[in-house]
C-alpha cells in the first residue's frame, strides 16, 4: 500500500504535514513508538505512530527523526493529544531527513489507525501470497512444502501444519500441532472445523475435501479461528490446499517405475506364477535387499476407492518402504521384517476410527517369511484380514499369531508344493464348473462348512438333498476321493484354504 492511499481513508482523517513528494513510498507495516531512539525496533517500510512522549526539546526531534531516516521507515504520524499540531522542530526535522509527516487528530485513536491499516495490509499480502502460491501450485516439483509454509508464517504470521489422516506430520513448524487435531478432523460434521486446544483456536481444512475420502486425505491445521478471517485469507487456505494436493500426488508411487513394479509383483504373487519369477521381480522393486518379509492385507467394505485404500495402507505402513498393490478390491503390501508393525497398525486404526462411519476397515498381518514364502505370507495375511472383518468394529486387525494352526502350517509350505496340492484337488472341479455351468466347488465348500450335514447343506444351497447327493458323488468321481473319509475332507478343506 502506498502512502498516498492513507489520504483517501476519510474515516481516519490523516492530514499530510510535509513530504508530498514521497507519497509513492510503500507502507509495509504499522508500529507505535515513543522511545527516544526507536531504531532497534524498526526494519524499514513502517508507518510509525507516536504520541510524542519522547519530545522534550528540538534536540530530541533531531535524534528521533534521524533514527527513522536511517531505518528507512515509510512515514511518521504524530498524535495531537500532547501538543495539538506537530511542533515546528519535528516538522523541520522531517523535511530535512525527507521523512513524510502525517498528523493524527485527537479524536482518532492510534488503535483505530493500526487496526484499519493492518487489515488492509494483511488483505494485500494475502492477495500477493495467493498469487505466489498459485505459481507454486503450477511449478511445484519436488522442493517440498517447507518453503511454502515458511513463507506463510514469515509474511502473514499464519502458522500451518500438514498432517496425514493417521497423525503423521508431513511438514510444518518444529512445534507440535495439537494432538487431538486428526480426531477432530475425522469426526467433524462440516469443514473447515475450529478446534480449541489448551485455550487456543486451530482451524482444520481438508486438502482434497471433494475428491478424496476423509480417512484417506491429508489435512491442514492453521493456528487461529478461520471464522474471524477475511475472505482473502480463507481463499489463501484453499490455494495452499491445492499446493499440498499437488505435492501429495507427486509422492504417489503409482506414477513411478518402482510403484508399477510393486503392483506387478503383488499380481504375480496372487497368481500361479513360479516362485523364481516372484523372487526376480522382488529384486526390481528394491525390497530384494531384505532377507525376511511380512505381508499386510487391507480391505474396506464401503466408502474407500481402491486407490485410496492402497494409499491409506501405505500411509499406515509409512517408514517401511512397502511394495503395494490392489487385487479384487483388497490392498496388499509387502514390507521388510518389522517387529513394531502390529503396534503401529493398532495406533493408526485407533486414530482413523472416528472417520470410518459405516465403513468396515479390516487388516491382516502375516508372520515372517523369506523370499520363497511370499505367496504363503500373502495368503496368510488375507486369511487374517477376513477374520478381522468379522469382528464387528469399524476398524480391526488380526495378526498371524491369532490364526488357526492349519493356516500357519500352510504358510510354511513352499509355494510350489502348495500350488500343486491345490491344483491336483480343485482343478478337476473348477474345469467341470466352467465347462458345464455347474457349482461343484461351492457345493464342496458348503458341505465342509456344515461338517458334512446333508440337510443343512441342501438348505444353504437351496437344492433337494438328492441333488446334493448327486453333486457330492460327482465331486468324488472327478477327484477320486471319498468325502466320507476324514483324511479326504481335510485335504479338500486345506486346498480350499489355499485359493
């Protein structure tokens, strides 16, 4: 804002005494000073308001105004309360040092001048910073968010943190954000939301409110109550959210070669690929340097898209460099051995639960395996995940130590052995079903789940008992097994578990 703009503010009634030729100077800030030598408190560009308490003699004017000139202030404004109009020696000193001088009439309080000009200067700065942030949004390419957040705090005093939905501080000041910020964000009915923590207000904004589910989004935590902000500052928050959204997209590994290789690795593991192919692909993802691995599976029954689920799982596992992919709506990740993974998942789910609503988020974690046992680890994690889904809470996790003994046994068997065992028993049935439009595999699964009860199985399958007997006979004929024998029932049960 230029000095000449002050003369257009009729409500302030500022009167120019001297310095008309300097009215194109810019005002950076407003400060009130009555120290005899205020130079230590000045950094240039200020409009200095003074009540003249320092003035005792013409020599005082010389010292005071000379200090203002050395500090390159924009102008001086004197109040009328003590002397009425500015003393002649003050006017003369301002002329000599080319410091513009304004008169503030007695009926106008310094607080009124300060508040009005501060609001205008903040608005102007917000507009300038919005333009800067817009350029950042267009040009951001790996420099990180720290410089943008520093710019906001330095020029507007607007302190802001960027957090993930599990509470990780993505970037921000060294001071800790309010610990309840994420819970308040996830549980808020509307955004932005004002949180009061330790008697201080904080404003919570979503980074991508309309494009990303809240539990998979990042959030902005500003110091201050946004309901008191001018429109320009609220627009600034929206522009910052756009910058952060771009930075988040830049960090999405799906766009990188490593991310695509990780997706392909997960697809190989759940297919019938040979163990040697899996291990060779593992080397390309960057995980090959590890000796032992853990698999993690996650699924959300409703409310999360596959890409959001994958991103959320990576966020939960942040710091472990996971290789992640999505198979049939289930996110699967491989990480190097991490003894703290279950504790970290539990902590993340506790943080996320307020925002899940009707969504059931379930996670399963395998035991530790080497590269040859990756398929078994993934199957174990998926089985654990299915157990977690049945527990009723919005967010659940099951570790390998909670699994049935047979699943632990299966996970320890080499991939190729388990693959051949499954194919030998179930391939004749799946081929028959495909060729004849039959339902033998589902019939077998239901029969085993009811412990061989003909009546209960028929009821669940909605068929006559005689139809069920025909199907079981066909299964026995195709597989050369006898479902009246416990050993054959166990074999089929294990083969179905390996799918």
